[in-house]
C-alpha cells in the first residue's frame, strides 16, 4: 500500500463527507446549510471545517501558522453563540481556543528569524509542539464541534447520535488508512514501488526538496526515483534530511539519469522495487560531470567566492585537510583543496539541521605545461563537488619531467613542484618547526640543483650536511678551527679594548684581509673544479654570534664579487643557509645591540638584494620568521611552509598565502607543507605531502646518533 494519497481520493473523501453532512442537516433541520447560529456552529463552522482541513488543507502536517488560523476561526464561531450558549461550557471551550491561539502566535513570532537562539529558541521549543498538536483542524474543530453539541443538544437526541457517528467515522478513516487503500486499489503503478514523499519544489540547479512520508528511508547510498509533474522520471541522489514543521523535509540532487516512468504517479519520489537496478555512485558522479573514478562529496553553498568555495559535505567522515576536490565552472573541471571545515546549524522553525561545511581554496585548472592556473569565476550555487574514489590517482600532473618534484597532492598522486632552475635566483625560503621535514626537502633541492649543473654553497650550523650529502662529494670551504678561534679573540679584543680600540681594530682589519684572501682563493678553486658541485661552510664550532655573522658576510661578499667579476661567464650559484636566524637575524628580536653586528646583518641583506642580478640565489631555512631578517625574507619569491605555530610567522604568512591557509598551517602533519611562489607550477598556494622515504629516515637517524655520540 503506498505511503501517499492520490489527489482524486482526497477530493472524493471531501465530496462524500460534505454530502453526508448536508443530508444530515437537511433531515434534522430542514436546510442543507442552516442559518440558525445554534445549528450553523455545528454544521458549517465546525463539521465542514474538520472535513476540509483533514482532506485538503493539512495534507501532511500542521504548521504553527495553521494553528493560528484554526484557533481564530474557532473563536469567531464561538462568539456567534456567546449569548445563547451556556456560560460555563462556553468559557471552557473558548478558553481552549484562546490558549491555542496564544501558543501558536507566540511560536510564529519567535520563529520568524532565520537563526533562532537564546530565549527565542527556548520559547519556540516550548510552544511549537503544543500549538501544532492542539491547533490542528481535526483536534481544535472537534473540540468546538463537541462543545456545540454540549451547548445545544441533549445526549439522547437522534441528531446528536447521527452527528457523533458521522464525526467518529470520518476521523477513523485516516488512522485506518482507508484513503491510502483506495489509492492502492486503483493505482496502476509497478508493484514493489513505494512512494517516499511528495515533491515540494526544485531549486536551481537540480536541487530537489521532498516532504517525506512516515518513516521513509532517505540515505546517500540509496538512490530514489523522482516523478516530476510532467510524468518524466529520473534518478535522484539523496543528500540529507531534517525535521521541519512536524515532518521530514529531504534534499536530493536530480541526476538527469532517466528512470522507468510510473504511469499514474507524478510530483513525488518513489523507492525502486527490488528488481530495479539503481545506478552506482560512480555512475551518478560521471553523469553529473564529475568524471570517471569520481565520487560526489557535497554541493556548493552560500558565501563561496572565486578564491575559495564552501560546500556542504554528504559524509561526515570522508573529508580531510588538504583533500583535492573539484567542481565544474563554465564546462571545465576546476580543482580546489580543502583547508578548513566547520560545523553549522540551520534553524527550521523550532527544529534544527546540523551539518558540516568545508572550505576549499581554488587551485585552478590543471595542465602539465603550466600546472594549476587560476580561473576567474566560481561554481554555481548547489553545484556538485567531487573527489577521487579512495586514493585513486589522477592521470594529470602539475610538473614536467625536468622539474624539481617537491611531493604530491595528498592521496592523489598529482606531483607538485616546478622549474627550480628557472627561478632559483629569485630566492626561496623553507619554514617550519624542528622535525617537520624542511631540512630533508632542502637536501632534495640541493641534489636537484647539483644534478642540473648549479654550484651550491651550504652554510651549515647543524653538522648534518657533510654526512647527508656525502654521495655528492662536497668540498669543505670552511676556515680552519685555528683561524676561527683567532677571529673570536680579535673580535673580543675590539669590544674590550681601550676607548675607540684603535690598535685592536687595526689588527682585526689586517687579519680580516688575510682571511678574505683565503676565502677568495677557496671559492675560486671550488668554482673552477667541475668534479664537485657542492661546497660546505661549517660553522658548528663557532659560538660567538658576531664571529658567525662576520664569517657569513665574508663568504657571501666573496661569492658576490666572484659573480660580478664574471658577468656573462658565470653559470650561477645557490647559497643554502641553514638556521637562517643565526646568520641573518632580525636585529630587533635577536638582541644585536652593537652597531657592528647590525652593520654585518645589513651587508648580508644587501648581498641578498643584489645577488639576483648576477646569478646568485638564496635558499634559507628557518623555524620562525620573527627571528630572520625581514629584508631577506621579503626578497624570497617562493615560500614553502611546514608546520608553524607562532603568531608572528602566521601573520607574515597571511600576506603570502591569504587568510584561508592560516588555520591550516599549525595543523599540518609531518612532511606536509604549503607552497607558493615564482617557480612553483601553481598560481595559487597549494598543500602537498613529501612521500616518506625509508632510506632518508635511516640516514637521518644515523646522523643524529653519530652527532650525539
């Protein structure tokens, strides 16, 4: 038996009940429509309103607004017999109508806003159920009808017996489902199909709103069949449902897949019979232009922008930070990456619908030559959003064979990277806390540069580079331990000497000239030999901050001078600075109070500014942006960020990536990062993961163990 009543059955019930009521009125009063107020309140004012409300007006549910009108009509009917009805019974019935009117009008008033919270929510919750239960047409007009019998008729009169029997039989046919039985007898629908609900409206594009019947199932994994008013049938992808106004209101997505039409059913949704094969999720996604191997994840909701869309998720457990999704814009696939999620609650009168909304920033269209390129518009409201099934890879890539591969978009196989050799001299910064993976990535960059003929000079304060880059046979460009100790002594003599320290400064100048000559010779020798591409400057044994700055400035000055003297002949070099806050500190945060130290930092920053002109690039690694020279950082046109927590770093990165990624960065797992810049093949920031490499992990463990021992 179907869960709905055919419209013709409702009209039939209305016509029969009205005719019988008119016959009863004619037999006992002499008129089909009595004009006597005592008789009119029984027949026209109440009995016919019970019939009309049950059969037509309140087909599925009663709203608080309906209760307002019902109670008001009841009060009007009672006022017409105020002078003739017994006083106490009249006040009892009238009081009932007044209470229902107050409850329902209060419920309507506090529920008029979209967001019901605080005292409004409490009042709505307390008044909603009583108003719709006691204010329904069957209940309220039955009270008035029985009250009228109480007022004017004796219990033993024949008219009283006839009216009570008619009233009881009419109310009984609804719980006994007699109208549904009539619908089933005369229905020619396919056996096994059951009506799930009535179509309320269709929102653009193809969002279906359905009033569900009873305990009808509405699940994402059970496609339904929608029979539209024109009798055309197509499959519906259920999305979600919520309780509203005493009924379940469901939302689905019209897929466009044709289904077998049901001859006599229309404007409703039916569940397919057991013999009907429903389309698989991947078939539905393919039809909705998600592509092969895709699965529907949600649909676009309000407050989406060109740069970031918001979509309501279908499955509360299927999304994650960094997840790649896509939607269609102007007929082409546009990729987005989830950067945050939140739970929201939407009010429907006194009931609420809780759901999850994900925010995904635009990556753009994907091509091998250009990577991700920006798109200048956004998907339409309610557009479907897709992702891959499981961890299925996408055939397209964002890099070429010659590019430096940083990693891949999480769980997709799409490689992320770019033409590092083209943009190395625009400087790169790798940021992140200890253990996040920034040094491992730096080793990959160094190897890529060396393999492509670029000389690399590493300023190392961690004593890791020599062991980890042993396969590249690096040259040691460091000054001797004896020279380093002597430098520290002379710097101390300048600081502690007599006023002006003239003699000490002169001695330091003579010593520095000697050291610079040695550094110039070692750099020239390193650049001339093609056998080795990596040079190491190890500063691990130097504890004096000023000495560290002095040596760094000396090497960088000599490298820049070497490049300047060989313009047109110099193939370029990359300077890698580990623990950049030590050799390129921000003076205001690192306690550099003397003018000489500030001057050294200023010289290093100027070298960073000028190096680009002569083929000298920088790769700096730092844990916090607050402790690194902002003059240097702002010259880095490519930023790669692993997990960071401090507010200063996040504030700096907000200007690089935009606000959407700031909440994502502190929660990045190990070996996950956000990248954006000159040589990255993406016109918008994107998150990637560095695949775990067991051999690298063993090397790192061995290096740490040997260093501690």
